[in-house]
């Protein structure tokens, strides 16, 4: 038996007047999800605990059976791992923007003219930066104006402030230690040097000279934010005795899977938006199940995007499109299939909320309840009642008959 | 949006044969509470955890989002704060009786003839008591024969036994240290001196001479019990970023609110009994909501009193009277309104039990479930399922859109 956890990112919602006080999931036509509810055991799930607004990162960490309050200190490490930086426990990672400063050091464009190409070349320049301190600078471009910075060495800390002033017309903020430790002071010093040196290295970079000639803002400085220490987590495969794999669209979720030691499967056309290629995702899942992995984490991100954008119809339609591929995935044999969300992203709030999300589990031996619809309210009456994210792996391992008994 | 938590103290109960195996809340005619259930999301709530018999104090502490196992060491500090003693973290507080001893030191009346007047004058005498040790004695009368004692100074402990022998015909018990610490020994010594000295100061007090002349038992000794250390809690307003206020009837709940740094609103005619002036309480709530507070904790105590007295009809009738004012409170706009109890006080047990209590939340964006009656059993099928006291503030903060996201 194999286990699949499929997470429809941000699918949970609140009743919407225009939908006759239904949620997008209630309003959507989802015969396949409803069939799963009919054949499975349902409930509601708090990713962390009731009322707590989980991020996608902290929720996935919790669902995979780790304690986010222990493991999570910021988004940086997961973003870095997600774009393929080989982070190590103890590394301090930052999200960065390529920005544009004028010759007085004022930020004139936080996104460097929304630069699209050439960042790999610039990143290479920063990546080879040498500091006097015995600290290695690892720097890699992400999509658009985004990049990650990783500091590796002894005596570093994630307790440092952001260099990003969040507004144009200001100089980069001086990075400060957030506690009294030597490590935080050292890290803040290094970060200030990296920002300064990035300008020196980039101001006359051929790519920037060309951008200025073309009337584009140069990517002549890097501005870090969101410090986080790479956690030392027990690899997921060892923790559960599974051979795990992850199919995800966004760097954040890929990064979590990577730090948990899971393999990643790349899906062509997976955009993380509502325009993603669900057909390819479905085929990728079916192909992956046929291989020797016994656990697959799947994250599909479009419903969350629609929620953040407040696009009600888009969210309903995307859920219906996901329902179609679920119809195909239900045909896979010999699996426990868990369908849920990582949090609610209500259209009315346009951000994550602490509302619980529906969950259903299908597979042999399940105590099938009488819930017939998969949505936020109907699943409340299911056999799982109200569980937490960090219960899911224990329940799955038990169903897969891979648990060890605690006691005699 | 503002938040109201209204707690009908001790409202939960168990089925009663004379009520056709209904609980008092099931038997009571409560069209307004039922309307709240119909318009809201329902569930059951364990103040601490399933089966634990919560006090009103520990339950309120939990509902306000503090850990009672950390914060609560006894009732003394909350009673003291509730009658207006300005307690400080680290103070050791005791509940006291004014009692009557004969000249052999035997307690002839634990309640000093249920003394009603003049205790302020006696309390003043005790309050100005000076000890050799560098410890301040703060003493204040409460209602009737009740009073509070607060010891303030370095090196004190709440790990001391009671002086109260609980029965007449005995001498006050020698206070003993309950652990081996120097602090406990010192505190026990001081307490024994305070008891002894209280007799010296009071035996010839003019008020007592007059009482004896009138054939009344003198209030010639104070007998402390229920030691508790005043906890150092993060003020509720800072913890949640709210401007909070409390409307309560009893010193105990007022004391909790005070120690949590909440403002108190005094309601004329609020007795804490079934004879309380609910009309004034209702008007007080409506007036308070119109001011710049954004969180109101309300406690109405009569149902608990009826439960402790085993007065079934009284409990049913009081719940019906509360239902009338809830009808008015439901008309307040732009609020999240949470109605629940702090614990069950079943008629059959005449004390608190660990049975969960019903809870309902109304307000915009709520996932309204199909529960139509507000009582112990019907709410089980609601959208909240079974939550705990310390989930309530997280859920409310999320609904009020004042939560910060944990993660990205």
C-alpha cells in the first residue's frame, strides 16, 4: 500500500454572499471529491491548531509531522532549497531582491525594472564574492527580480533585521542584530558588507551598463530580508521508513520537501497559478505512483492564488478543474489517498485565515462515514471529527500498517 | 469589528429525570440563544481538557488564552485583585475569614457571627500591622466575614498550609511550609505571627467590645487559607493588541480581569446571584460596546449559584431570564459574539464537573452550520466540533482579522 497526500493550497474559504452564502468549494461542481467523501472518512483539520493562521510552509511542515515552532524560523531556507541551493543545517538563508540604487545609494526601484533575464550572470558575480570573515556566500537567482542568499560558516545567527526598507526613495536599511548575541552582531555586520559589496560588484557590470543604455533600471544591488536558519530535521524517509517523493509547483513547497530529504518530480507546465497544466500534474502523479516510491506529497497552488487575488469565479473554476484530475487519481489502486488543503484563503480576506479545512481519506479498511459532499461544513460530521495537521502522518502510517505499537 | 465573550457561569448540566432527562438548558425556553445557534457556528468546549473539572478562575484564565497550570497557584491573588487590592507579581495572597476565638484560643465561630458591618475599620487595624521582617502586610475586607491578606516582600512562597481548621472547637492550625525551601519556612513563620498578632490587635478593639456587649461574636482573629502567588502575566491588551474591558459580578472574575490588565465596568445591582439585575447588566454591555473598547468579557453568575444550591427550577428560570437579555445583545452590530459557559455545575452534583459546555459564535463570514438549538447535545453536531478554552481567543482574533500569519 502506498500513501498520497494531495494538498489543494488555500482551498478552504468562508461563505460568500454572491454564492448564496456558499463557499467556493460548496459552490463548485465536484462530483469526484464528493465521491471520495462518500467512499471515505471525512473531517476537518487545523493545520496547526484552531484559529491559528498557518502559512503554506508551516502547514506543510506540520502535516509532514514536524513541529513548525521548532523547525521554522523564516521562509529563506525553504525558498533557497526550493530553487536548488544545497543548504545545510546551520546555514542562514535570506530572500533577496535585485534592486536599483542611484549614485547616492537611494533605492529607485525595488525590483530592478522587474528584470527577467541575465540574473544568472549577475548572481554568479555575487556568488563568487569573498569576505575577510571565514564565511561562504552562496547566492542564486530565482524567478524575475528574486534571489536567495545563503551564509555558511561558524557563529552565525538568524536573529537579524531586514535590509529591505520596503519602499523606494530610501537607502537600504542597516541590518541590525535582534538579540545581544555575538552571532547576531557578526551576521548583521556580514550582511551589511554583502549589501555594500554587491553594489561595488554590480554597478559597472556589463549587463547593467547595457540595461542603462536600453533605458532599463539596473540590477545593481541586492537587498536581503526574511532571515531563517536551515533546520536540522530528521529526513522524512527515515522518520517514517518510507521512500517519499514530492510533486509541487512552488519553490516554497519544493524547498520544504528538499529540506525533509524528499525527492522532487518536475512537472512541465506547472506554474503554481490557475493556468497550471493539471493534465501534466495528473500524468506525473500516475507515473510516479507506478515507480518504487511509497509516499507522495502533492501540492497544487492555483486555489490559493485565486484566494489571494480575491478572484471568486477563478477559485470555483480551478477547484472544478482539480476535481477532474481527482477523478483519474481515484482510479489508482492500492493507495491510501488523503485529500485536504493546507489552510483557508478566503476570497473576502484575500489572505490565509485560521478556519479549519476539510479532509477526506480513502482506502481499504477505512471506517466509511455518511458524509456525501466534500466541503468545509459537510465534512464536520464525518468520522474524523476535528484533527490537526500533525495527526495526519500518524493516521496514514497506521492505515498503511507501518506503525509500531506504543506499548504491549 | 469588536469581540464579545459572554460566559454564563456554570450553565452546563447533565440530564435530570424530573425534566424528562433534559438538562436545565434543554428544558429552558431560550428562543434567543437558539436563534444565535441558527445564525452561528456551534460546538462544545472543554475549558481545560476533556473531563477536567475547571474552576471559574482556571476556566476564565484558559479562555483568555493563558495556561492555568502556569498562572494559577490559588484563589487568593484573584480574590485580592477583585476587591481592589493593587497586587503585584510575586505577592503572596490569601483568602481570610474574620473569626471569633475565646480566651483559650479556641475558634467558637469561624464567621464571627456572620459580621456584616465594621469590617473596614478592623481591616484597617490589621493593614497597619508592622512585622520585624521586611515584609509588608496588606489586608482588606471583602463581603461579610471575608477578607484578603497579601504579603509583599523578598523571599516569600505560596507553598504554605492553611491556618483555617475548617471546624469550630479547634485552635487555628499552625501554618506549615509545604516544601523544604527557606521561602516557604519564612512565609509560614510570618503567617503564624500575623494570626497571633491579629488577635492581640483585635481582642480589645472598640468594635469587638461593642459586639460582645450586643451579644454578638467578636471578629477578634483572622484565619488565612488558600495561599497563591500573584502571577506575572502579559497584559491581555498587549498580548492581543486589543483594548479590553470586563463586566463581571464576582470578585473572583473581576480579579482575573484585573490581573490580566483589563478595565472593569461596575454594574449597579449585579449581585452574582439569580436575583441579579440583568437589565442593568444588559444596559451596561450596550453602553460599553458603544465606547472605544474592542473586546468585552462578560460573566453572569446566577446559573452557577443555582447549580451549587441544587435548585433546578431556579437554574432553568435564570437561564430563561438571561435569554431575554441575549435577545437585546444580538441586535448590537459589527461584533463577533461568543456565548458559552465556563464549566458545568450539574444540579445532581451541586459542584463543577468536567462535562464540556456548549459554545456558539455569530458574526460576519462565519461558516454557519445547521444547528438550531443551543444546548449541551445539539451543539455537538456544529461546525466547531469540540474545542478547548484556550482555542477561543485564537479563533476570535482570526475572525476579527487581527491575527498575524505564522509562516508565509
